[in-house]
C-alpha cells in the first residue's frame, strides 16, 4: 500500500478510519492528492484529502449545502465558484470538524474537500485511502 | 435570520501577512485563544485556512476577486449561543479585519445583517475604513488631494512624490490611502516598541 509522504502507515490507517467513519456518508472514493501524494511536499506542506463524487451527487450536495442564496450575495458567488471548479470546500461541505480532527491527529494542516468526478480538481496523482 | 437558516460563515481575507500573524490577529480581535489553526472564542471556533484558490491577479478583480484572496476563516455558532449574538460577533470580527486595512468579504446567509452587508459590492466600505482610521466626522476634514492627509486631529503634509507613490500603492491594493498609512504606522510603532 502506498503511503502519503510524511505519514506513517499507522497514521494513514488512523485517518482512513476517521474519514470512512465521519465522511463516508458522502462517498467512498476518498483520496489523498497534492504534494503529499506526488511526493514533493515540504515540511510545511499541508495534506489534501478529497472525496470524489459523481456529477449527480455533487450537484445534489451543492443544492443541499448552499441552499438558495440571494443572487446578489457573496455566498451566491462562492456557490457558482464551487460549481465551476467542481470543488466544495470543507466548511461548505459540513466537514470542518473532520478537517480539524485530521489536523490534530496528524499535527499538520489538512484540507478536505468534495470534488466532482472529471472536474477541474479531479487531477492525480492520487493515493486512495484504505 | 429565518429559523433553520444555515449559520455557517466564511470570510475571505486579503492581506500580505503570514498565516500565523493572521491567526494571532483573529485571536486578538475576538479575545480568543489559539488551538493549532483554530481560534476558540466563547461564541465560535474559527478556523484559519490558506485558500487553495488564491490567485494574486484575479484577487484584484471587482467585484468577485474576493474568491481568490489568500486566506479565509470560517465559523459556525457554538451550541447555546444565541443567533443574534453570533451575528453581532461576526460583524465585529469583520470590522476588526477592515480596521487592519485588510480586504475582507463575508459569504453567508446573513450577509445583509452584517456591517456593509458583509463587504461584497460595498460602496461605503472605504468610508467606514476612513471613519475607523481618522475618527469622527467632526474631527476630520478629508482633503481631496492625498498630499495633505488628515489623521485624526493632526494634519501631516506629505511630499508630492511620496503622495503619488502612496496613491499608486493604494490603488494597486484597492485600499484607501488612509488605511495604508494607519497600517504602516501601526507596524512601525510595534517595531519601535519591540
């Protein structure tokens, strides 16, 4: 099994269990991407986790998480941005607590987002969580 | 606020300072304590995050450059915190960020209840920044020419060349010159006190 740069196998198993338990309801295709998957991370690099979901699931999440914001609002623009980039960040996805727990367990900054299959952010290399 | 409305709030922030400095400033504004990359207050836990979408060029675009600011903070109310208090605290935090001379825009369901409607498309934002920098309406006589800048009760004449440079920098940062002066003065004073 491939391990993200800077993590031990025990750490990776631990966060995989956490993610399956706390974010598995969103999707089971959970991946590490970015520099720690590529292997070119620096000591200060964060670790990027993504839950990759199909188009329909992504659109449903946009509707349920953003609601119907006023078209003249900044929130509406953040929603449009999420749609155009194919990425819902942790806060909007309701995953702040999971992001914080990942950071506590790993002692490094962590990012967690929901990405749309085939979207702008669906770019490897990836390391799937076990 | 309507019942069951989403109280999650994200504030996107444009500043040149490091993430650590931003974290400390948020803690200072909210009288919170720092726990890793979170500021814990009596009304919310506020996460400080580097924005993956940061793009210096796009961040200067109007009105949607805020999507590309280098940082954001996000928050939700702690349970047992009244909605009105939470929204009031978010508003105070937003004003505190503006008072640093930083650009900040709130994105949430209650933007319209925040100062300057959260800062998005806020034509009066410059006015509020000036007010916080240079005091009450009675005290100030804002000159049209930036070469004579009134800071509170004292007016400082600024060399024409410096005034020109100041205006250029202010325009490039889309920040009022008065806010820049205050920010720089604060930094110098802090340096002198260190």
